[in-house]
């Protein structure tokens, strides 16, 4: 009897030990995970590129006269004013031509005076019938020829005066001499009389206004537009930032090493003359910002389709968890939203689970129409309200003006959604694991907005100061197949999410 009681006591102790181990698995796993706190901060979304500093306007200074350079009055780096003398060309050829045209002009004037006297006498003699009409016509022809010769001589003389002025090369505009191609004693060719365009004496530019020509990856082009603010830094002044503005986005793409890029021109005020042509510059274009918002590291965000594997990675019992709501929320908000907008393409999956790739950094305000409108939060509500107004307009219940006024009122109601004073933007669904008081993480659905390389904005779902659990990328990948197998086993070997399995756990296009 004593032995039997001892066996029962041993079995009871074993059962209690197993139960204690099972209940403490989650707490033990949670105590070893990395946690982060929800804090407030500012998010700045930008597109970065490198380029070369260059003047906005460069002018080649050439000579209209050919000949030997007698003297140069400017050198590289000199600041010149419009009309300032830069060089003197040997004037002997043009001076001889000027003297000849001046003599021709004087002869033409005398001949015209004689022709005028002859036509007066011829007219008087014709009236007295001393000469015939044919002789009078000859006098008139001589007078007309004299007038034509005078016009020709005067034109040649004016041209010779201009050519005489052309031997003195002057600055066409205000600027700086950035290149000198000639020296004193060189013989140059005229720009107007030479097929090749003549000799370039100087290259000058206005260095007060500069620009940076950059090549931006095509994945960032959907976020850029003229007028955006840009910060420019150069190696010569590492601690100084120059303010710029996107002036132009060229329409023709450039392919370099199989990467499609577009030229973006950023203008800079260089009144201090610190920037020099040819400097290498780094450009950061400000795309969007969220001020004083809740932010968490990117690796604390989990896609709604990955909530099951993430829970398994944290040691939670997914058999007793209802993940339907999370999976359903992600079907229209987070995954499908990656099909369009600035988050499309390579940024869709994010740095880990919720964003971080360059293409996804601005995804908070640029989801596709199908995905963004179906997502939760103010973005989806605003889209639904606009669709309702459109339906009322088509039904004739409201006018176009009434619809416009209501749309403006609706958008004003969602203003500040991206932060204090920020523009309205759509959110998308995601999941975080909140550390409870019992040190056991609990999944919670949230709405996220902007995200950069490091942090993501939390629009709703958590409060400042709450502690979130970080799920490592390696842990998540290791549990994805195990979770899918477990779900298939529960569903009798079929696809637990319905349809084909081409899209993996996310289904369809969510994980292409």
C-alpha cells in the first residue's frame, strides 16, 4: 500500500512539473528576447544621390576678328563686368579696311553732289529745249547710280567700324573667367568667318548661382517633383549644408550598368562663392516628414501575414491563438498596398518585416488605390467617403460644387494625420508584439505610416511608453515554413488560406 501511494505521488509531481514547464515556456522565451519602447520623434523621408556642381550658365567668349592677340586683360578667376575689355587683337587688317571704306564713302558723297548739280542743269536745259529728252534721261541715270554708290559706301564703312571695334574683345555678361584657352602672340580664327566656329578665348560663368546635376534611381522618381527642398554637401565643407531646390527633372532616362536613372537638376544659391565648378556633391531631397509622432524601430514591425511565424519565434502557442483578424486585416491593407505608389517594387518587403528598403521609405502616403483605400485608418475612411460622394454626384443628388466643398471639408478633417501640421496620408495595417505585465508578448494590430531606413511611424494601436518585442529576421524565416505546415495539418493537408499556394503565406500578390 505504501509503494502504491508513492507511485501516485511521483506521477502527480511529474504532471505538475510538465504543466509548469509548458506554462513557463512563453515567459522564459520572452525574457530572452530584445525589446524596444514606443517613443515620440520626427521622421524625415529623403531621396539621396550624388552629382557634380556646375554653373547654370556658361558662355564661350570668341572673337569676330581674326589675327594675332596683342594683349590679354583677364585671367582665370577674374570677376568681370559686362563690356569690360578682355583682349586686344592686332588691328592692322581691319584698320586698313576701315581707311579704305572711309575714302570710298568720301568719293561717293562727292559724286552724288556732282550728279545732283548735273540733274538740275539737265532739267533747265530740257525746259529750254537745248538738250533732248534722251540726254536728260542719261543725267537721271547717273544721279541714281551716284545715290546707290553712296548707300553702298556708307554700309561698307559702318561694317568696317564694327570690325574695328571687334578687335577689342569685351565680356558679354557679368561673371567669372573659369577657363583661358589662348595666350598673347597666338593667332586666332574669326568665329564668323570660320567653318569650325573660330577660336574660343575664354570660358566664363556666373558663379553666384550654381546647380548640381544628379542621377536618381527610377524607384525614387515617383516621389520627386520640382520645387522640393534639397540639402547639398561637398567634401570641401563637410560641416556645412547648402540649401537647394529641385529645379527640373529631365524626361529622358539614362541607363548605367543596367540601372535606369533620371537626371535631376538642383539649383543652389552660391552668393558666397564657396562652391566651385566640378565639385562632387551629395544631394538629399526632402520628400516627406512626420513631426512629433510615435516611432519604433523597423524590426519591431511584423507584416500581418507573418504574425503566425513571429508568434512561434517568440515561443507562443499558435494553436490557441485566433489569427484570423490579423490575416484578414493584411489582405487589403498592407500586402496589396505594395502593388503601387512609392512603396512599389523592391521596397515592398521592407528592411525586415515592415519597411526600410528605399522604395518603401515613402510608402506612408503613396499606396495603390486598391490597397490603400482598403487599409484601415483615416486614409481608408477618407477614400470611402470620397467614393460615396462620387456615387451621389452620379445619381444627381449633389452638384459638382457641393461635392468639391464636401471633399475639401473631409480632407481638412484628416489633416495632420502624418504628424503635427502634416498633410493627410494613408496608413496600412501591421502587427506588433506588446510585452505584457506577465512578460508574455501579445500580438496587436496597428496602423503604420511613414518609415525610413531605421524607424516606422505608428499611427494608431499603441501608446507612448509601451514596450514592444523585436522579432529577428532569421527567426521569422525559420518559422515561416513550420507555421505553414502546422496550419495545413490542422486543415487536413489543404491550403489554410484558400486558393493556390503560389503566393506562400501572404497569398496572391502579397509576397511576390
